[in-house]
């Protein structure tokens, strides 16, 4: 049986050593994991979580959020425009803004719902054709558009480097983009590479299997 409290404690120690005094936020990625496992993380004091599907999150999180007022739930998987309203009702941070149409939908429905979550722009840092995200070349214009035209609460950048390559150069490039844009948050690093992400300047890391065990 995977010990969630122990895994969180170990992770916390490792993060402290790597962070060298900086504050790193741990997003516990609970996708595919049942509410009982999430409860164990909550019991251990974890409050920041990530889910990658709106529908799955709707089944698990409303009850938990009623119990704990200080949960911060991040959407880290693709968002279709027809799910924006439900996403805004449930998520505190949307990490996956990756296109103009979605920016416009979030802006419009935010007003209707009076919900203004923090938004991260997803960057396709490896310029991979099959991957979502704004390419580094388009980022500056898209960032300005979302802030100035759509008046979105843009708080940072999120990215997943190409699979099977050294993530370090990509993390470094993301840090440079964050600094260029003067963005507050930088969400990068997963179970396999969070140490490198922290060294390169991540403010948020997204960890699933290290905390909750492997996904089937
Ligand atoms: C699943 C997922 C994670 C967590 O992955 P692990 O390797 O289990 O830590 C992080 N970010 C995103 C976008 C994910 O979909």
C-alpha cells in the first residue's frame, strides 16, 4: 500500500533542499485517483491539487471543497470551450490557456459567473505539432492580448517539455520567458523531473505518481 503521507513528507524535504530558501508550491496531481486517496493527502495537510479533466473533477471535488475552504484546485488538462463554465465554477487556477478562442470564452463566461480564477498560459516549449500550447515565438503577443484585450487574470506560464529528452534546456528557456514577461508563476516539473525544474526556477511543480502511486 502506497503511503501518501510519507511520500508527501519526503517530497517536502527534497523540495526544501532544492529550493534553497525559495518558496515552491507543490500541486498534488490526483487525476484518476479516488476521493479516499485525496482525503489522505488532505489529512497530511496538502491543500493544492491538480486535475486534468473537468468531468472527473466535478465528481470528486465539490464535496471536498465544501469541507475545506482553503483548497486550491488547478486545471492542468485540455479545456474545451463548452466546458469553460463548469471549469470556472470549480477550479481556482486554470493552467491550460492555449488559444485565442479559449481566452475569449473564459473572459466572457468569467463575467457571467463572476469567477475570475488565476490563469496560466500553456507554452508548447518544444514546438511539438501534437502538443497543446502557445509557441515561444507567439507568446509575447498572446500574453499581451490576454492581459490587455481580454483582461484575464494572467498569473503565469505552464509547460510540459518534450518526452524522452533532457528537460533542462526547456526549463531554462521557460524561466527566461517568465522573466521577459514579468509573470509571477511558473508551473513546470513532474514526478520524473521536478528536481531539475526547481533548480531552473519553477514556482509550482505538478506531482502525481510520486505522491499517489503509479496510475493504471
Ligand atoms: C499527470 C500530469 C502530471 C503529473 O505527472 P506525474 O508524472 O504522475 O507526476 C503533471 N502535469 C500534467 C499536465 C499532467 O497531466
